[in-house]
C-alpha cells in the first residue's frame, strides 16, 4: 500500500507561525529594557533571524531586551534549530506510516544496529544529541566563566546556557553588547563555541554514525563502518576549516588582526573560519575586512555546513558532489568514485539543480537589494556594494556575519533580507524532503541527440 504523503506546506507554514508568534512576543513592553522600544519590522526581522538560526539583527539584542526578551529569543533559536533537525522525521510521524524497507536499511546501516528502525527513535536521538551537546557546552563555559566577575552565579549560568544553545544551533546571536569579541582573549571559551558550532553543523546522521562507530575494535562486524555521507561530511568540514584558517590568517594579519600576537591571530583565524560556515559569531570588527578576506568568507558562507544539520548554505556534500562531477567529466570517465564508493548520476543532477536554485535565489536577492539600497547608507559603507552582497549571502546561508550593513538597511531592504533568510533556511529542507519521495517512472524514451557544450 502506498504511503500517505504529508503536505510539504507544513514546513514553511510551521516556521512562519513560529516567526509570527516570536514577533508578537518581542513587541511586548515586558520583553524590553527600561526606555527601549522596537518597531514591528525590526521585531519580525529579529524573530526570523532567530527562528532561521541566522544571527543578523537590526538592533543590539543586549541593549534592547531584558531577561524575558532574551529568553524568547532562546526559545525561538532552540525550536528553529530543533525543527531543522527533525522536520523531515516529524512529517513521517504525522503521516502515521512506518519507514519503507529501503529507509530502514539505510538508517540501520548508518546507526550500525541490526534492528527495525522507527522514525520516533530517530526523533528521540535528535533531541538527545541536542540536549547533551548544549548541556555539556553550557557546563564547560560556566566553569570557565565563573571567575569573570559576573553580577551573579545565575547570570553567569544564563550567559553560558544562552551562548551554548546559540552556538550548537549555529544561530550566532549573543547577549553581549559587543558580541563574542568579549571573549577574544579567552581561547578556552572560543574553543567550546567552535566545538559546538562544528557539532551542530556536521549533521544528525553523521553524529549518530560516529556514535556507533567503534574504531578500536578489530572485528568489522562489531566495529561498524562509516557511511559515505559521514566520510564526505567530516572530510569537507576539516578541509574547509583548514583552508579558511590559512587564508584568513594570510589576508587579515595586517587588517582586522593587526597588532595581535601570532597565536591570537591563529586563534582568531580558526574562529572566523569556523563561524563563516553559518554560525555568525565574530571576535573582530568585520567592517575593516580586506577584499581577499571578504571573498574567502563569501565562499565559505555559500558552501555552508553538512546536510541535515543546523547549518545552512549550499551544503558541503552538495559542493563535494559538484566538484567530483566536474573532475570525473574532465577525466572523461563515466562513473563518479570517491572513498571506494560510486555516486549515482542522479545525485549529480540533484547537486546541479540545488546549485542553480541557490545561485538564482542569491542573484534575485542581490538584484532587489541593489534597487532598494541605491543611494542609501547601506551602500555607502567602506565595502560599498560588496558589503550589500556580503549581507545577502550571509542571510541566504543563514550565517549572520555582517560588515555593519544590517542596521543601515531600508525598510524594503530588510524585507529582502528576511525573504533570503527564510528561503535559505526552509527551501533546502522542503526540497530534500520532496526529493526523498519515490520517483515516478517514465517509460517513454525519446530519441537521443547530442549537443555542443562549452
């Protein structure tokens, strides 16, 4: 019997409902500090940013919102991040059906257990991983922050918990007026943030697979194995972190990191490379970033993190498949091979489609911003129009880094950024669920005719 298909509109409508509720709550005077107010558009902008775990903000969160307002933001970040992790599983649960045998085989291989797999089991796994990582991050940060001279122990605990959730969800929102620049001289705290961001951006199935891979056991049957998805996700994460660190160190040593010691430059370079993969925290003022550093960050933001993770962007696996497809074609080979496995041409076609759609969305968004921000303050920053382009890529990749353009946007420009944040977060999720459905066979084959390319 054919499985009941759940309406995919539930995903965008669910995110939109959460954003709307968050906007209303952020407009309440009870969420503001004394003497502070916020406009409806700014509240909707911030609610979208928090729910889509982006991090861009037109207001200073620490100076505008009190504890209740910050708690609202934390709930939006947590529900938005958890929704990204579990939306596809939730749709399967709502359909009231079990996974297909093919789905169960795939998940069983990933988890490494020979037993029937239910969607609810994976939902529990997702929630458990989120809770454990965020709890561990909050505890470690609290222990390191205990001697920082905070107002009280409870305030320190709140700051540690907020930043742990924000980091693991790759949200990039801070409750410090200056952001995480406050911790730029504390490598231990920065290391915790980096670990949480990497864990949140590497993908749920990768985390589960790593959890059940016992590399120290000799018996292959008891050791388990790493899936191709895990291998590519981990390899790309390490590669992009290393390349981003080296390039940032080379380009920014005489710009945003001028005057810092060698070790601090290395620490800040690694932090920036990590955050450029959709987290959005920063330890230096990006308004003075060099053009090569800006380009490096743009590329990292566009690629993003792994599929099925808190991270946004094109996704590392998609980018890897694109590169492998080009390399295979250049070598005039028919099959795409990597890590001793063969990738189907259908996956290559999907990667091309996702890239084209992402590029089209960005071009449209940048074009609209060029119209809305013409002769406005946003286009008059030191980076000029490159700063606006940087803002658009940051929004679509749900990164949250900015060269200072966000507060300068016009009302129409803010709506464009809101649309980019929402599209960059929800569209890949809906597409991945849609493409996971069984394909409809087409038995009619038209005559083949070759074309001239290049």
